[in-house]
């Protein structure tokens, strides 16, 4: 049986005109203008976590340019970042499924998801678009290379949309799906710690992406991407 394939999934930039051509996006605020409330709250949060000094906090709150210089462009992080990243990686899985995708095409494909709890996984709607597609799928953990460069032995868990399936469409929605994973995978792989605060991430901040691009072994994209581009870097690309 051929392995599932994955092709890039492109999302709208948000600036398309009625004829399909992109219009000019809104102008960026001046670097000398005051930072937004979101940026101020993010700087304060980083200061409380010990990631910013008092001087850096003052600069970040003085102007948008100061915020970008201190927060948006700095790649200095607390040492615990490595532990949090490793834990998030363990809880990240490849989603394999087949059926009729969100565009009405039949086939098989893969994507990326991660655990939010012992049995609750979140992925994209364009990966798991219906309960039938989810019921045909599985969550595969440890599909990655180990420290010696050799592939680990992956572990597969059955998806149970009959127990939990909550989704928001890729078009006109938020492109997410929550689904139940049978077999208590969280016992061995943990879960991703999420921040429910509205100011958890500010635009322009560096982002680290853990995924299975094009169905490959798990990979990490390190800070070359910023949150302004995350709309084009979906959690799990699917055909």
C-alpha cells in the first residue's frame, strides 16, 4: 500500500480583491509610533518570565521600533525554552488519513497535530475535515529521527471522532479540528502547554514550527518565520 502523500496547502493572504488579484496591504505603522496594547502586554509577560531586563522592557514599551528591536528580532530565550520545545515535540504527531478531503477530492494524505491533553489532539480542518475522514485516520508519534540519526520506532493510535470531534472550516473559519485519540497517548508523549491569554504572541515575534512537512519525519523550523507569516504555515499541510 503506498504511503500517504502530502502537498502544500496555501491560505489566503487576506488582501485579495474581487477579481482574484492581490491588492496593496495596509501600510505598516511607523517605528516611532507607540506600540499596540498587545505588544505592551507581551513585553510585560516576557519581563515577568525573566526573558527581558528592565531596560529592555522600557525600550519595548517606548515605541513599535523598540518593541521589534527587543522582542520581535531578538533570539535570546530562557534556557527552559529547550525543555519546553522537547516536550512539545514529543506531543506532536503525524496524522494519516484517507477519504474525501475538504475540497471534495478522494485520496489519502498526511498532516500534523499535537496533544492538548491525554486523549485530545488538535490539527487543521483541512487535515481532518469530517468525522468520516477522522475515523479512517490515525495519530503517529515518534515518527522522527533519534539522537543518533536513525528513525525511531513509531507508535500509532486510532482516532475516535465518535467521542470528540469539533471543527472550524478552512474557508471562512479558523481551520482547526479537535479529535479524540484512543489509547491514552498522553501517558507516553505528554501534551503541549498552551497559553489562553490573548496577548501570548505578538505580531512580528519569531515562531518555531514543529511539523511533518510533505509527510517527512518530524522536523523543526527554527526562528526564520515570524507570526505575521503563520497564516501561510499551517499546522499540517494536506492534499
